[in-house]
């Protein structure tokens, strides 16, 4: 039955994005189906957002359809299979016309919010097309495919910790420890592989160079007056080594005769990049990694409340600017060093502030049925850490509620940071989930119960503060009056439940 539902979702999406002939690439991350499209104008946005399974759409370097955790991993293969079958049956299909379905007119207020959200997203996309932000996006593309394994291994590590603490099933504890730690012990190889793939090199050569970092034999190598340690430099070293390998490989492709390319290019790439990695990158990346871990720990240990307040309050704007992608290697480095990242639970409070703000908008606009319908449909995803429908559909287009949502995130982050400063660190063993979905991945320097309690109280602080700030300061009186009467008499059509989340 579940497969039928996922297949039906894929079948409903495919014609609305212009059919298989309009799809050039298919991929997915934690929550989104990411499509490369030939002609953006063939997408029927309103009909797509009206599908029950679709939580929203976001347009970035690819067209991204938000389906939610778990669902997207099941819909993607069904979508790919249907697209392949359609291409096989119709080698040269006529593209679907880009006309909206009958009766697709939006209710006034939600429609205006959708337009505002679309305009804001378009302007933000243009601002994000800078070299630095495009580079950060490519860095994110390296790490995003690793997130499912990080989550799975993180949850297994948490389960293993519970069994160890309670002395239950001691025979299985070593097995679970091996399963949980295996991926992390080799994560540098996967980072090297993905880096070479993202930057136009041969993926296996990037992985081969990065594998040097985790090889036990590096302990026999001396660099900068000391023996290297297996894993020294971690993911940052692997990233640098693979980038260097790509540069060397491309140089070889240009200068090595074709007859010798198959022998010379891979040999020179691995040899030169490997030597530089051993006698330079591993040591330097190790120093940087150590500094990152020390800095994060010092920041929250000495200025936890203030640091948490700033981080929680600024995270939503960082997401808007695309700068949050720079944090992915930092999270991964902290997980490598300590087993968890202390930054993610603090940053997750931004989502709590967003949920609280949405609840306040719902309470303040009792007559605006279209906005209330949108909020009701988007809130479950918001509680699980999927914030795009609420951000681009409600708070950001309204203006002030976005600011008050940030206030909620700031107070939630400050709460978690304060307890870190007092000695109770709350961390996450993997990146990706937030909100309630982060609970299975929590870990800290105290028993799990204390960590869960700190995070839960932080969420409550974010919810309550975001609600109160938005309820009392989220609307100017004229705007509140207009929004509360604009479509009071209009029925809230079911197709509109995801309307405001726009690309």
C-alpha cells in the first residue's frame, strides 16, 4: 500500500513538471526531490503545490519539491522509474502546456503572500549567485549525500549508548559500536569521492587520495617534526586533498598525450596529491580542525547564553543568505572529534521560533481562513524541522513575523547555550534533522535524560517566545485589520493548503 502511495505521488508530480522530457536530472536530499529542468516555464506551480504530499517548492540551482523526511527517499526512485518508462515509450514527447488548471485562482490574501514569497525568493536567489555563495553551495553538495548515513549511524550510536548505560544485551554492544563507528571512520573517503565528483574530477581518484588520511600506515610518516596520526585532518583534509587531486588531474588531461593518459594521469594525480597531503595538508587541516573544536567548545562554555542567543537568532537570516552551508563541514568536524556537534541543537531553535510565530499568526488572524489553512497544513512539517513552507509561505512575506520568529530562535538558542555554559552540553550525533526529529540523535556530556530535557526546554522556550513576540509585536494595526478581513467570507479551497510556499 505504501509503495502504491509513493508511486501515485510520483505519477502526480511528473506531468506537473513538464513530463519526463523536461527533466534532466533527479536527486534528493533529506526532505526535497531535486529536479534539473530544461524549461522552467512548463512547471505548473499551483497544481503542484496543491498535491497533498507536497509541503512546498523551492527554486534554487535545481527545482526542489519539499516532500518531507522519509517520503522523499521513497518517492524519488518511483519518480525516476516513471520518467525512464515515459522516455522509453515516447522518445520525443510534446511538452505539456504551461497553463494553470481550471479554478486555480488564489484566495486574495494567501495569493498575495504567495506572490510576495515568490518575489522574495527570486531576489534572494539572485543575491546568492555570488562566487562565494556558489562555492558554499558546492561544498554543501559534497556533504548532503552523506547525511542519511550520518543519521542512521548516529541513531545506532545512541541506541548502543542506552544499552551500555542500562547493561542490557551486552553481547550485542560491540556489534552496534562497530556498525555506528564504521562509517565515521571512513567518512574522509566519501568526502574525497564526492568532492572530486562535484568539482569535475574522477570520483574514485578523489576517494583514493582522501583514503590516505585514514590509512593506519600514516603513523610511520613524519611531517613537521612529528608522526602523523590516522585520521588527522579529518574531513577538512579530505576536502583539500580531493580538490588538489582534481586540479592535478585536469592539468594532466590537458598536457598528457592521449596514448599515455590512462597510465600517467591517475598515477601522477594520486602520487602528487598524496605526497602533498602527507607532508602538508594533513598537518595543516589537523590544526584547523583542532582549532574549530576548541573554538566551539570555548564559545559555548564561556559565553554560552550570549553565543546561543546570537546563533539561534541569526540562523534563519543565514539560511536566507545561503551562508549556513559553511557550517556543514564544521558540524562534521565536531562529530568526528567529539562524537556530536554542540552547534546544531542551538541552531535548531530557529525552527522553534518559526513554529511559535506561525501559531501566533494563526491566533491573530481568526477570520483569514486561507492563511490559517496554510499554517495548519505546514505546522506538522515545521515541528519536525522542515521550515520552508512556514518561512516562504507565511512569516517572510508578512515581514514582521519573520523578525519575531528570529527572536524566538534567539531565546531558545540562548537557553540551550546557557546550560552549555553551566556544564550541560547538548549535542547531535548527526546533521540534517531538527525540531522533534532531532531527539533520537541527541548526545551530551551528561546522562541522556539531562540532554533530552535541556533540548526539550529549549524548544518550548523558542515556541513560547516566538509566539509571544509575534502575537504582541508581529503586526502593525492597519496590517492586522486588513489581513483579518481580506478573505474572511471566502472559503478556503483545499488546493490552497500549500499555496504560499513558492519557488
